[in-house]
């Protein structure tokens, strides 16, 4: 699943792909924002992304279905 995090006062977004479900990501984001702690996510390559909750502008959580490859409709 693709996750995009907008950081306040930064022109670039943080983009990562994660194996976590949409519900897990939403729960982590909500907990980080409500508790004022650092949001920690792990991408598909095992890299850890840490974002201070005070700097989070928005989080866009993509769909959980795999991307379609090819030109024909199946």
C-alpha cells in the first residue's frame, strides 16, 4: 500500500510503500497525533520512517489492492 505524508513547512512529501493494512496505518497515525509522539512506519524494504506528530500536515493512505500491470482489462 502506498502512503504519502505531508510535512508542514516542507515542499516535498514523504512517499513510502508498506505491507501494513490501511487500518493499522490509520491507527498509528491517530495514536501519534493524539498522544503527541513520533509517528513510526516501516516500508517494504525494512526502512523505518520517523515523523514528529507536530510536523504532520496530512497522511494519504492508498488502497490495499495490488497494482494492475499491462494494457488489457482483465
